[in-house]
């Protein structure tokens, strides 16, 4: 079909486009179906099974799901489509709706030229990041992530450990002073009361949550508060989905559980960059499901002053 003929055909049909970048191939935002497109799609044409067809004849079936804000393509079929076409190098792709959730796709390289011949995925799979985002990590993957995180944590974790040791020393001095006055029982009761109060603070209106202020090091990885971790985080490393407060986007982040600390590691720095988070921002994490958080932020005073 000629270029002019294709343009005329696409004008008659609903369509949308996506730009593929390796940093966010599997994110929920990347897999989202545009709001305006879904608004104009008739109920008769809609189904929860989407078919993507390339000009060369290949096709892929992709399941459709919905969150509170938008419809999106499920990872399994989507990642197969991305992998089979070796996407991720700033390709521009148009999706033209042909009816009943069947789409014709046209793929263009970053030079603007249409890619017609099938491309073989490189041996060093560019979707390794996508697979990690899917949570398809083996035990070895988690071990490697732990080693990487240890090197990143460095100074921050040492400072945290020192602060904990100091706080323990202060408590021990207090205990000695009070015991000398014969009030060990009162101290034990106070500690129990404090623990109860801390537990109550991690749950508001039935939803577990914690607050934290973003430091510079937290833009790379983030330590979870000990009280929240002990009450609500299982004793093993696992992947969590963190939603934008307005449900614009979601990110998959590895929660790395170690013997003396728990951190958000793989996937967190991308969240911090795309959200975006800034030093001084006050963040509230609400655990809405066993493996899902909603992140609510209050901008730092400095940023608010500049904007104002």
C-alpha cells in the first residue's frame, strides 16, 4: 500500500502510537491504552483480548486488564511482542485499530525509516530489564542484587548502624539510672507502651503506612523504617508494585530483606527519577495490598518556594 493510501486508511480508523525506550518497556504506563482512544472505542469493538498484527504477517495475542485509572496490556503477551521485534532502541510504532481489538502495527526506526523485515533479537537480550521487572528472578538473581545493593548502600548503612548503636547505648544508660532508683518494672512497662504506640502509628484508618523524608542517598535506594518492616514486611526478598498517588503510573520495585535492614533496591532509582522525587520531599507509603503500595508526596519547602 502506498504511503498516501495508508494515511487515508489510518484516518478512517482509531489509532495511537508509542515510542519504545529500553528504560521503561514493561512499565504499566508503557503498556497503557491511551484514554482518548478507549473513550472513542465502541462497546461492540472492545474485548479483553487484543491481537497485534505486523505487516509481514506475524501476530501476537495480548490480554487486556484495567486498574482504577486506565486499561493496559498484560506483560506476558506484551513482552513477547517486544522481544520478537527486538524493540527498545527508540523505535516509533503506530497501532491502527481494524475492529474487535485487532490492530495493525507499523514499526519505524530512530532514523524515521519503516522496518519491514523481521529483526532477530540480539543474543544479549535487551529485555533482561523487563524480565527483572516481571519478578522472574531466580535465587541467584536475588543474590546478585543483594551484592550490588551492598556496594551501593555503603556509607548510608554505616551511618544508620552507628545511630542505632548510639540509641542502644542511650537506652542502656537510662536503664542503669532507673534501676539504681529501683524502677526497672516501670521502665519495662514504658517500653511496652512505646511499642504499642509505634504499632498503632503504622496503621491509619485500617491501612498500614509509613512516612519518610527523601535524602540524597534515597534517590538510589531506600531504607524502610524498622517498625514498619517488622510489622508488615515478610522475612524474604520480593517484588512490590508502587503506584503513583493519582494512579498515573506504577513501578515494580524489589524489596530486599537482609538480616539487619530492609531496602527498596532494583527498580527504585527509576521510580525516583520518573515520579519524580527530590531531596526533602515528604513521602507517605500506604500498603493497600500485600504487595502493593500507593506513594503520596509533599514537596519540600525549598521547591514549593521556587514554584510560588
